[in-house]
DNA sequence: CAAGGCTCCTGATAGC
DNA sequence: TGCTATCAGGAGCCTT
C-alpha cells in the first residue's frame, strides 16, 4: 500500500521522467479514475492538453504536477493499488490501465531516454485517481488545503502536533492516521512506529507526554526514511514506482503482517486485532493495553 | 463541532 | 471443482 515513502519514490520518478514535458493527448479509459474531477473525463483531458508539466510536489500521500503558466495542478492519489508508470509507447496496455498521458516531445528531447515514453495511471481497485484543481497561494491544490504537513516536511511543527494530541479525545493510532493532524502515515507505518515506541494502538492521545510524542515522531521519521532509502533502488527502471505495495521494505517490517511470529525484541508471539475495518499488529508484552478508563 | 463508522473497488486466498 | 466469505484499506461522507 503506498504511503509516504512509496509516494515520494513515485514523485522522484516523475521529476526525472515527466517534468518539463508537454502534454499532447490524454486518454481516460475508466471514468472512476478521474471522479474527483467533477467536470468529467472529457474536461480533464481537454484542460491538460497543450500544457507543460512543472516540478512534481508531494504532501503526505498526495502528489501533484503543476501545469506551467497556469495556477492549476494535476493532483494524484494512489489509493490502495494505484501506480504511475512511465512506459514506452509500444508497451502493451496493463490490465487495469485507467488513464494514459502522451507527450509532445520535440527532438532532441532534454533527456534522450525520455523520448518515446508515456505516463500511465494503472489502478486495480480504483481507490486512487487523478484530478485537476486550482492552486492555493501556497501552490497547493485547493482540495488538499486541509491536509497537515507530513513528518518529513521541515516545517512540520512537532510541538503543535503534541498539543493537538493532548486536546483530542481519541487514540494514538487513529491520530496517526488522521491526515489533518499528520499526513502520509498509513496502516503499515503506523503499526511499525507504534511497535518501535512500545505504544499500544488504543492508548489515549491525551495521556501522551511530550517525550513520548517526541519518540513517536522520531520513530515515524526513522521508519519512513529507511523505507524510502530502500524504495529508491528502483530508480534505474523506467517504472516510476516499484510494485504498488511496500516495495523492498516488506522484509524489514517489525510488526505489520507478523501475526503469530515472535516479537523481534522480546520473542512474544505478535498479535493481530481487527480495528477500524482493518488490522492492528502489535506485541502484547512490549505494547501493553492501556487501562480502561471509567 | 468532534468522533467514529460506512462505503467505494477488485483479486487473492481460505474454507467447505 | 466451484461456490461463498474474508481480507486488503485511504479518505470522503454520513451519522451520532
């Protein structure tokens, strides 16, 4: 599942292979892939055509491609299974190809290797999508203005995050997944960071001390940075992203998906609990359940 | 208004 | 063999 590190890998790939190219043609093969573009698939395709792509940006799990000489950006979210691929024109269509973007490269292209390739949005489960939006004065697509900065953003405010946690009447994993508090964290990295911090997922955020919040943020950053370093190994390929899952990092996971396997710290069998229509993985010894409040 | 739950979607896999 | 149930889960939207 693409979370912040995977999306950043995609962003870097787009920066290399797609930035500064001019859109010649857009083909929407599945209308659901552009459902957040309320004016519809034809409008989406028409508005992109003829514009040059600027430097791709990212916040949390969202990434966007600015259209030069406009105040608009193409916003992308990969959802569960979305991929942005740079493929040769001649490559056969993927089974779940949803949107194709062709470019008008005039030889010699800035990067000769970029000639003859197109951008493809492929998405099996269609939770992701593309859409076009006006930018805010900050250069952010307006529909994601409510998304918090992510933990790898230098302007992320650790103290404000801690104060927000103290005010909330919720639990720590819910807070980690709340994109209006901290963006880019999904189910996998939430479980990993909680395991590293020895925090149970149902710990009330109002009970967290400043040192614990600091430790938690440190582990979130560490695990994401490590995953990003490993995901980066795929840059040599034409594929902008890796495989739509957690890349090569899955072999480094300490908590997620390890039900019944020994905790890497204490050896106690890891547990899985149904939680919010998904799962939480944790060590019952290292991550003690909070006392039930009255 | 805050918090929590429902729903969208498809394919792999388990169980009978 | 073939059917059904379950699981994967981000985030907009709805209910409480």
